[in-house]
């Protein structure tokens, strides 16, 4: 399989090297299988002879014309930690050649793959219109607002739709590359994962910080502040909406649009977050902590902790001391 890796100025170093290293590892290990898949012929390409990575390293690349007939176009992300700067970059003149290259590849039905902020570039080029896709969890609200024609899957680590593969947050490049290997040979994928000690991560949910997502919208950010001041009290959505000067329906709708969940679930996440913090930083009994985060029954908090974090209250406490 011929894989063209498009290297853009400012590329995420670990994203680029992760996909190259995993595919190289797969080539090195494929001979151990009784029926190995074809080798991956990987070539890095760019719009200039050399490209400078985000960390300032220089990468020599071949001209993009070399990948016209490739079997897969792989685009490592060019990250930005400010959403507005990211959108300005992917929509701006510097990446116009990349957007055109992606559109032409899509017209030829060439499979395309990316991860993290790379999904913004694909969406800006129109490649993701009508398709299911994911991106890094903390950029999801901005992605959803700018690209309403894309069916955003906030939780998935990797999505695949009609020849286009996307992966989640920055180190989702690892999951992306391993997924590409798995499609060719599940046995080889398992072998690579074992050699490189890569754990399966089907979802970004466990890593999501709802409070970070909340800051992308003023109404939800205000609701978070209101809720944090009243974690020990029963949740009153009507009172919250009244305090914020919006209707209950608007609060429900906005919270779901920004966070992908209801106000009730968001407050549960805040309570879990605070309970974990108290378990790790204090010696207070869990019965006391439960009341401080709005639960009369410590058993309810124990169940919620296990459900939302996959870890028991005792394990959280041991992890903090």
C-alpha cells in the first residue's frame, strides 16, 4: 500500500513520528505472520522541499505530485491551542494548497486519514460534509459550530466513514495509525501494539474535562460557576436558568450543544470531579465528601465514581496519598 504523508509547516512532531514509527514497526513485524499483509510504502510529501515542525525540526519531503496515485493520504495535525487561531489557520491562505489537495484526493476517492486538529482542515476543505467524524475533545464545541454539516462524534477515538478516517486528541495519531494497520491485519495490529505497549482506547470520554468544554460558551460557563457554588445542594434547573437570565429550555439546549450532555449530567460530572479531588487531597470520610458534593448516601457517590471514572473511591484515595 502506498501511503502519502502530507507534512505541513508547524506539524505536531509526535503526531508525525507516531504514524511513521507505527507503520515502520508494522513493516518490520509483518514477516512474523504466516500470511502477512502487503508492506506499507510510506513517503512524506510537502509543498516545499523542507518543512519545519512545530518544535522547530526540519523535515525533508518529496513534492506532493508524488502521491497522485497513492492508496492513502495521511495528514498529521498542525495544532493550535487557541481555537480562533486554529480556524484562522485552516481557513487561511497558507493552507489553501492543502485544502485543494484534499478536495482533489476526495474527488479521486483516495482514502484520507487525520487526527486531532487535522479534522478541522478536512472539514474546511469540505471533505467531511455529510460524514461522521471526530476531533480532539476540547475543540468539539468549536468544530460543531463551524461545521454543522459534519456529524461530529465527540466521544469516539477513531471514526471511519466513506473512506475518511479521523481520530481524537493529539496522541490519537497513535490510535489512527494502529487502526490503519488493523484494517490490513488484526493479528499484525495486535503484534505492533504489544511491541510498542499501546493500550486500546476506544473512547475519549474518560479524558474529557466538562469544565474545560464549558468555557467555550458564556451561558454554560456561567452555569458551571453557579453550580460549583451549590454542589452540596439539590440541583434546581429552573433556579439556575432564572439566575442566568435564560429560559430553562435555552439552558438545556445550550448545554447539550456545547457539552453533548444535559445540565443534570454536567453537574454530576462536576460533583465527581470535586469528590475525586477531596478523596486525593484530604482524609475526610467518604460520607462527609458525599454530603459536600450533594449526596446524602455515600453509596450513591461510590456507584457514580465507579460508573464515571472506572475506579473505586478507595483507589482514588490511594492514588492521592
